[in-house]
C-alpha cells in the first residue's frame, strides 16, 4: 500500500465525523481545502478558490485546539522578561510556551540564547521531557510587532508563533500566527490564550451598571458656532446622526 494513502485523505463535500488522516484535502463549493491534525489541534486552510455548484461551503479557515488555551498570565510574564532584556541589552529575546502532557499544565521555557537587536539564536531542537512545544514568542524591542523575513525563515515547525513589539509601552503590541504544513494563518490572541479567566481582560462588572448609562440626546443650539460641541458628535462616524450634523453647528446657510 502506498504510504501516502495511509497519511492523506481525499474527500468531496466535507470531512467524515471520524477522520484519522493527519492530512486531508477537501473539495468544497468554494474550492480546495487542506485540513491537518497534530497534537495541538485541527487546522483548516483554504488552498485554492473555485466555484463548484452542488457542494457545501461549511469550512472556515482557522483551528480547533486539542489542548486547553494558554493562560494569559504566561504572556504577561513573557512581556516582563522582554522589557528587562531590552533595558539591559537593547535586544530581542525569546521564550517558549510548552504543555506538560503528564500534569496537563502549561510552562514557560527560557532557552539559552544569543541575541542582538534583530535576532534571537537558540537550539530549537531542545526538548524538555515529554512536553509539547505549543508556541514560540519573541520580542522586537521598541519597534512594531510584525513578522520579519528572518522570522519567516526561522519559524518552520508546526506550532504557534508570536511577536511582541513596543515592549516598554504599558500595553505593548502583539502579533500571532500559526505555521502548519509550511502554510501560515493569522491568530487572534483570544483564540490562543484564555482571556476569559485573566484578571484584567476577563474582569467582570455588575450588569446593572449598563442600565445607568444613557446616551445624551443631540442638541444643536441655533446660532451657535461652537466647533468643540460639534466635534463631540463627530467622534463616532458610525452614528447616523452625524450624517446630518452641520460641520460648524447651529443653523445652515439655508436656515439663515
């Protein structure tokens, strides 16, 4: 039997409920999809767009984790480390998020590394027992968080990757993606990290507080040319009232 037949599945319409293939190609009404599974989860990528009548279009790009979401506290700890390294060396730094399959807990690993202002060098083959490397997160100092050409060359393993930029700001910038089978997908922080149980982003407030907030009615004083008054309403471009608001307030030329 061809080894590829045991590793790759081909389906028309959608995936079966029990799919044991590590890689599957699915033809849908909107084209060809690739679905990959590994210990991290199941990942879906739209490979080629096409219009094929009669087939469903029920796949969406993204992923479903097979492990719990990462505690957001590990991201805050990473940022604290990146800030200190930048203060000391004005350089990048890197940490790895690993999942201990025995204890079912997440750990933060700081590997031995050589760094400068534009690169982090470390042994990516270094393992810690049976721990599963889920993500690599590195800093970009005070520049914006985005993936560089160097990152594209380095980040080839099937896992999540993150960049933290402007590390000295109170709220630094972050950018995440996943690399799977040589293809990459952008990742939202809340899809990878457990923000609901974070004491800051998951903070709750009494629902009755919302009942105490009422939108102030729009009042335009006739004859008034108070620009500051008008700009308060122009702050919300989605507010349909702003479409009728004269730029300088008060009466229009026709009314005068």
